[in-house]
């Protein structure tokens, strides 16, 4: 049930991004609902869920784009894994921090995409790419991550692994 | 003993992650090359998304229509007030005549484009735009079922929009001229030939084969027909003086307004087919 709900959240994110993504863009800033969901689930539920969401979401995005397969798979998988590793180190009720992590994750994901494409011989105008696309998108993603995180966090008690609220001692 | 086991587990995990990264990068490198066919999985996902894209496009169209109606209503109110205040009753007639003249100019431009292209054209509608910062593509409501094939040119009345990247039975993905990685054989009106290439970020450049091309800002740039796309499709206009040693490079301002893509036309054959006499 829990995994079903998490998968549904991911699927809704994918549909929003692939169908409505262009309508959400402002200027050069293109938000990534799937990245926001990956960050949210990674921060709330740990690296396994973060990595899984990032890998599956990234693969779906690659298959939808019909271009390079692996670009988003790699960047979003890594973001999900790294953000998930922060799970035990952050206060979960701090949605402002989630926004900052969301913006940082967007810069990391775009940076990885940039690096991979450059290694594969794509030509870039670095200043335009950074100022015109990466930074505005990161700011936008950061703001939307706060929104997504605050909404998913409302149901955290029901979605977390131990719904009874008992304290689990970790080694 | 325990720490050794933990270490070996850590090493195994690290190796697994590195292998996974290498596999993903290899997959990326393999699919980075131009592909004539998309995988069945990509085709399946695009087909599944088609109804959602059509529905979204329909809703967006209705939304735009509603917004236009509201705007029009406000404009009409103002116009009404103006008309009431106007002494002559010919103001409305003049506005109608101007609108008809504008419509006439647009239709003439479209007709000229059709005559200039002289290729069989298939009308198509944009149903979705790219949702990614790295690619500039649109999805149109025509696909393999309508005879659309990979590498066919896509145009509108202003000039060349891009080329077909992949198709599903119902849709086709069009790589826009402003997509990083777009390239096409091109020529300027003086006859100098070269390659138009787009840099990531949307800047279109033309690299000349000749070391001393006769080119100046404002000259139109057309497809050369030497590679995949048919000849004489207007790409844009030379924007800068040639720079660089070899090859000489100019920037090109696309003829199309990419913010207003709606009705497009697919040129129903490729230069390769023309050369082969199909």
C-alpha cells in the first residue's frame, strides 16, 4: 500500500512533467516535478526510495524524450541516492531546507547532464547555459520543492515505514 | 573480523555503483548517435502519452480561446466607447479593411511559401512541447500512419522549423532548429555552401566550406539539399560578419518565431529520396 502510494506520487509527477512541463516554464526556467518528487521522497524516506524514484523517473524521462537514454537516469539516480543519504541528518519538518536542497539538487542534476553531454561531444555556450537555463530552473525547482515537500510531509505519518509512531532504534 | 566484512561489503557496493555508472554512460554514448528508429519502449510510452497530450492541448486551446474572448471583450468595450465618440461612422469599416488586408498578406505569404517549396506538404498541429531544459522539440499530431518519416523537414509559412526526429503511429517528435545538436546542409544566396549547426543554448551558426565566402548580414540562408533535407527551405538570415580562420563562421537568425508554433507542415520527402528518384 505504502509503495503503491509512493509509486502513484511518482507517476503523477511524471505525467505532469511530460504533458504539462512546457506550460509550467517561465522564460528559460523549466521546472522538473520528477526531480522535486525525488528530492522529497529521498529526504523523507531515505536513499533506497530516493534512488529508486530517481532511477525509474529518470529512465521514463529519457524514454519520453526519445534522445539519449541514460542522461536523466544517471543524474536523477545520483541525486536520489545522495539526497536520500541526508535523510537521517535533517529535520523533516523544515520545508525551507527542503527547498534549498531542491535548488542544490537541480544544479547538481543539470551540472551532471552538462558534463555528460559535453563528454559526448555536444557543443555549449556555457554562460548562456548557466545563466539562461540552469540557475533559473534551480531557483524554480527550489520553490516548487518546498510546495511538493510540504504537501507530502502532511501524510508522512501514514507513509513512513513504521506508521504506529513507535521509536525505532538504529545501530 | 567484523570490520573486514563491513569493508568488503562496502567495496562490493562501490564496485556495483561504478559498474552501474559505466553501463549507463555506455548506453548514453550508444544512443547519442543519430538514430533512425526509436526503441519499442520509447514508442510505447509516446503512444501512451498521446491521449494526455491531445487532452492538454485541447484544454490549453480552450483556455487560450477563453483568454482571447475576455481580451476581445475588453477591447470591444473600449472600441465601442471610441466608436460612440467618433464623428465619422467609417472607423469600423477601416478596421475591418485593415484586418482583411493583414489576413490577405498572411495568406499570400503562405501561398508563396507553398509555391516556393513545391513539395507535397502535410498539415500538422503541435500538441506538446519539450519538457526538458536540454532539448528543444515539439510533438505533432501526425505520425507513421500518415506517412511521416524520420528526417523529413518541418516548415511553416515563415520558413524551416526543424526535422522529424522520431515517429509513432499517431505522433512525430520534431527537433527544432534551435535544439543543440541540430545540423543541416546550407547555402547563402551568393552560392557559398556550408553547414548550419546549433549550439546548446539555441545559437544557430553556419560554418562555410569556402575559406573566403561572399556573405554579409541580412542575406537569407537556405537548405542546400546536399544532405537529408530538401533544398531551398528558408532557414534564416545571416546576422554577423564572418569570424574565425578556418572554417569561417557566421551566426544565423532563424526565420521562425519559435514562441508561436502552432500549425506546421511536414515536407513529405527527403533529399535522399529525391536523389534516389522516388
